[in-house]
């Protein structure tokens, strides 16, 4: 049971940490993939990592959005990469093993079967 709880906690951590890269140097800083009113994680040279940045618009030099309920303009030259949380892909990878372990644990807890060596 202890291992099951540990496994489920690790799966939840994986579920929380999976992200997809939307903008970086390999895609030539293509900002057209960003969608309005969506949340992103932005890694910058000067400001560090900005989580929960709500993208509003872009200009030739800046991207505009909200962070901590304040409007924020970030210079495109300062951006290293932009990531987006990817729940759908992660859930498809993490949920089946969680379901299998939970089912086996549930069935095992009601079983009187004992393993004899």
C-alpha cells in the first residue's frame, strides 16, 4: 500500500510538470503559435521564469499580457523560450497506470488470497 501511494504521488508530480515548448530558438522565435487569453510559462534573460502569464497580444518588439493581475510587456529579445502546460498529453500517459494500480489495490484489499512459497 505504501508503494501504491508513493507511485500515485509520483504520477501526480509528472502530471503537474509536463509542458510543451511553443517558442524558442529552434523555431526561429515564431510567436504566431501563441493564442490569446491562454496561460504560458516564459523564461527570460532578465526577469527569470514567469509562470501563469496570460498572453494578450504581440507587436514587432514586445509581447503583452497579464501576470499577477498586472499588465506586463516583455521585450522579444529578452525571451529565451515560452512553454505551455500540456494536460491532455500527460493525462494520456499517466492515468492508465494509476487506474491499473488503483484497481489492483482495491481488488487485493478485499481478497483473502495468500501467497505461499
